[in-house]
């Protein structure tokens, strides 16, 4: 792959991601990342997919409990 092509495609992806997505950084205790990663893998999800699902389900559960 041409080096300049790789850089331009990465630049395009980064530009799209910045426009289309918000980003969160979470911090967990040592060892928790492995637990989260395994849990997601066991359910055929990415860590990101699992975290998004957990957030959505918790928000819905909280709304239902109001």
C-alpha cells in the first residue's frame, strides 16, 4: 500500500468519526478490563458494543423505575 494513500484514508476516517461520533474515555480498576473484555467476547460483542448496550439498558431501566 502506498504510504500517502494510507495516511489519506486514515485522515478521512478520523474526519468522519469526529463528525459522526462522540467519544468517551472510561477508567476501570486494574483487571476489570480483562473481565469486561471476556464478558463481551462470550456474547460475541466488542467491548464498545457491550458498553453501549449496558448504558442503553441502564438508562431504560432507570426511566422505567421513575
